[in-house]
C-alpha cells in the first residue's frame, strides 16, 4: 500500500514539474525577511519601531515625550452646541427631538424602516393609517408593512393601537395559522407603530370582482377557510370582532386569510369597553354590553359567527349591507332573503349563523363538521360510512346464521 502511495506521489510531482515553468525552482518560494543588516536604511534608536520592540510604554502616556519627538497638532476644543454639517450627516438620520416615543433613547437615531426596506407602493389606507408593499434589502422578499400613527394619542388610544401587534404575536404561536395573516415583527419609530406582515395577492372584494360570479364550490372554499381561521383564534381565546369582506385577504398560495386584528381581544383578559366593529356586520348583542363587567359579557365568539354570516350573505346576494335603518333591523331579526342558486345546506347554515339569539348560532367547528368538509375529509367520511354499512351487514348475517347452526346441532 505504501509503495502505491509513493508511486502516485511521484507521478503527481512529475506532472507538476512538466506543467509548471521553471520547475527547478520552488512553486511557492519563501521570501527571506529583510533584517536591519541587509537594509541600507538606518533606524534611529528613538523611533517607534525600536521603542515598540523594547516594550516602551511612551504611547500609553505613562512617560513624557522625548525631546526629539515629532511635534503634533493639538486637537480642537469640543463645541457641544454645534450641529453636524448636513454634508456629513448619515443618509437616514432624522431629528426626533419632538418625538413622544419612549423607545428612542438618543436624539438622533437611524430609521429601521428606511435602512432595511425599500418602499414599493401604497396598497391600502384608512383611519388606522397606511399599508405599504415593501422589499427587504437583506432577503429580497416582499412584505406588507402597516404604518400606524400613535403621536398625540391618549393612553387608551395607544393601548388600542398596540392591541393588533399583541394579538398578531399571540396568533403566530398557533400550531397552524395558515388561515390567519402571518406576523413577522413590530417596532415603534418616530411616533409610528410599524407592523411587518405577510403580503397577499388581494382583498376578498377585489377577488370577487376579478372572478365575477361566485359558484357554490368557490363559496364553500371561502367559507371553509374563514371558519378554519376562526377555529384557530377561538381555540386560543381570541375574538376578532371585525369580520367583514375588507378584512379577508387572498394569499398567493390560494388561501383566504383573516386580517386586521386591530379590534381583536383575548377573552381571558377583557378590560375596558368592548370595541364595536363595522355596523353593517355587527352582532345585535354587542349593542347592549356597554358598561358590563367581564362576567356579564356574552360569548364573543358567537359575535364573530354573526359577522361571518353577514359576510357570506353579502357575497351570496352581491349587494352591500345597510349601515342602519329598517333593513338593518330586519336582518338582525332574521328577516332577509338569499339570492343565487345555492344549496339548502348553505342557506340554512347562514340563517342559523345570523340568529338573533347567540345560543342558537353554531360554532366555527360545528359549521366545518356540518357542511364544510374538505374533499379529502368528505372521501374519508364516505369511506367510514361504507365501512360501517358493511359491518352492519356482517352483523346481520352472523345473527341469521347463528340460529341455523344451533338447529343443526340439535
């Protein structure tokens, strides 16, 4: 074995010697270091290199300067009130002296939003603030960034603004939050709250306008995805309180997701007043809970079910719901019609969801088990039913054959 290795090494050396020019010389010749004897330059004894080699600590200010030490220019005195010239300021510095942020410790800070993201376009706006499509400079991915102003707001208003970030963070710990908008990060900067969220394709109204008529299979797809999202929220004691078409987004992986958790609340920690969402989708019992303590508040998950029923009613009728008036009250009394060619199961469930009595409304989980099974779940249920039917037939056959065997034995 050693002989083979030596032979291989010799072959490699021969190959190198025949390939490289000047093979008689080393491939990587070692350059000898230049010493003072080989150099024509005389290094004075008081030079830096000599003092450094001898361990002199003159440069640590422990000894006075030598007589022949080269002169130096004294540093100018510091003028604390003189600002940095604009030409040398950093690109993303800004003055936050009038800011109310408690999180900005120094007078000048670098904008995280401007330094980490490229703002591509505005994709939404409202009373809450604005939403931008932005690209991260590091990972080159696109995100939706919601910019919410919090300056000159009361403590209660700030707490409400922070509620969305807290609820989004809570929902991000779910085992499967595929039907809830994904949350990535949040921070406060220059009197604004920034929320980094998943970027989706479009809103539910834009999706409906894009495809036109909604058939029953598409309606069930929307219905199923939203019920799955509500199941996850309600399982974690989170209520949305503002379910409506504008707060439903269609993702790039073809899922309908619940968004805008600004009014969401954790039911195990209710404090203060219960917020009211859009009046067009508002459950009737939420109009009567002002001033109630936490124990007197009804089941808020059923308020989400009512809002989801209103959302489905608007999709099926292709008509906007009223903000108030007689028709608004008629809908909450169960007096409404449903247009379109939809199955009696869908129509019946929507009517049950919009019952005036919250106790008569099904939960999101019950709706899924009742009519909104996925195709795979439907096949599994059919197979299970078929197995049960076969087992029942087998039991009957065994019952009929057993007496005949007894008679023969007699």
